[in-house]
């Protein structure tokens, strides 16, 4: 809710205030100083409100992220420990750690994308379209049509990208697992002079 206020003030209403200030000043000698000052004070209020709203948004977001990250970390470990012995025997310890870390880290990425990318764009888009249809309906229609084309293309490419992201995550966990296994057992590797063999295994994985 707070981010919506901040986004609306900065992305939608602030340009409208600038437009009114410029139109009032450019009207020449007939420009009323009181009207100019009126919009100037509104601009200051918008800038101040936007700044305060973003500060509140950042504070609440960090507070949420900290608590949610801890709860996710605890819950994820609890679920990992419930798996069978075979699961731990068939997977590198480092691989399980990498998956655990990635699971927690993705929360931050998803939340930031939802708030600062998707939601930000949606609020600004709705505001811009509302203003544009009032000012120039033809330009607004063209802009709206292009927006739908852009969204459609983005969805198509995002779906094509998913299998590659899954493969990258899987291989990344394997590489981390092998690296962790090598470091954990480095004394055994040195004792049996198997450094080249482990380097070969790691090179294949990378």
C-alpha cells in the first residue's frame, strides 16, 4: 500500500504537477503568481510525501524480509532433515546446502521483482493511461496496443527461458556440491594424491 502511494506520486502525479507549473508560467504576463505558488507548494508536498512513503516502504520491506528469511531457513532445514538416509547418500552435502541457500535467496528476488518491477510498472502504466486518455486518446490507444504486444512477447520468451533456468540451477547445485566435497575431504585427496582426478571431475561439472 505504501509503495503504491510512492509510485503514484513519483511516476504519475509529479509529471502532472510539472506540466501545470510550466503551463502556468508559459502563459506569460497573465500568469497569476498565486497559482504558480499554489502548484509549487503542491510539488514540494508531492516530493516530501514520495520520500517519506519510500522510507516507510524500505523499512517495512527489510523488516519483512529479515523475519521471513529466518522462518524460511528454519523450515527448510527442518524439512531437509526429514528425508531418508538414501537422500543424503545420493546427494552431495554442498549440493543440499546450495539448494537450501537458493530457496531462501529466491524469496528476496521474487519479492523485489513483484514490488519494484511488476507492481511499480502496473501502477505507473494505469496512471499514465488514465492521463493519456484524457489528453490524447489516439496516442493512448497506440501506447496501450504496444503495451499488450510487449507483454505478450515477454510472456513467450519467459516461458522459453524456464527450462534453461532449471538446468542452470541443477548444474549449479552439482558444481557447488562437488566443490564442497573436495574441500571437506582435501586431506584424504592429498594423502592419496588424487588432486588431478578431483580437478578433472570439477572441470567436467563446470
